[in-house]
C-alpha cells in the first residue's frame, strides 16, 4: 500500500477532541457522530464539525442506524442535524453506522439501510459510506448496498488488510483499531477521498 491517509472517528463519548493536536499528529480525515435513530443528536457534533474544518481535515458525519425506526424520518433527522451545524462543504463525507438489527430479520435491516441511504442522497446530494463489520454484513444485513463505499470495522485484522464481506468486493476505509480511540485508514490520497464526498450540482 503506497499512499494512505490516517483518520479517526469520534462521538461525544470522547468528550472534547483536540483537533489541532490530531492534525499535527498526522490525522488527515475524521468522522464525527451526528445523530442516532429518530431523534438522537450528538451533543458535541457541531463543535466537532467546526473543529475538523478549522484543522483542514477531510471531514465526515455519521448516523447510527436504528432499523426498528422509520428510515425516512431518520434520514431527515440526520440531514437536519448537519444543516444546523452549517451544512456540507465540497468534499465532506457522510456515513451510516449499520451494526445493530433491533431484533429484525436481515432482509428488514437491509431494506432499512437502503431506504436511509436513498433518502440521504436525495436530501444531501452525496452517497453515504456504510460502516459495518464482517459478521453482521455476512449475515445478510447489508444486501443491496454494494454500490456504497464500504467502511469496514476490522480491528482484529492487520492494518490495511481487512476481510471484505459480501455484498462488497472491495473496501474503502478500514477501522483497524478501537482503543483508546477509533483509528481508520484510507488507501489513497486526500483528493481521492474527497471525491467520494459532497460536490454541489
């Protein structure tokens, strides 16, 4: 792997994030939790969203899926949280954390995720990454999502060498560690990563 970008992902569990310090340490991109379910909002999202921009990182926002809830309303909630924090700038990324089934069957979970992603593309004009882990995807919970970039959680695998679950054939981001903070890797340049983000029409 010739060129890689190092990244992190955070939520209000991390309390205050020192973005200039992370940037100085070589972090080039980051995702911050924006929302969860129908009405959950990360209390530090707006501050993190500004902090990533001020530190000149490729920045991303993610939503934690609750498949038992309405995917359309969850997508609207996610979009509203981002807009309230200033909205998307060119190159900004969005993602769906798809890691829980809420007691539903795999085909129901996958349907929820597809509808959420469709709505986010409609509301925000950018195709979401899907963040999941191998066993969850392998159980059928991600059917029909192969055209979305895969952000695979695989801290049990060597950095940059995650196992790729179906329906994907390749990965885009590897979360290779989760302690004391989630560490991520993108196998490409800053421009290549930003090309997967928002671009005004």
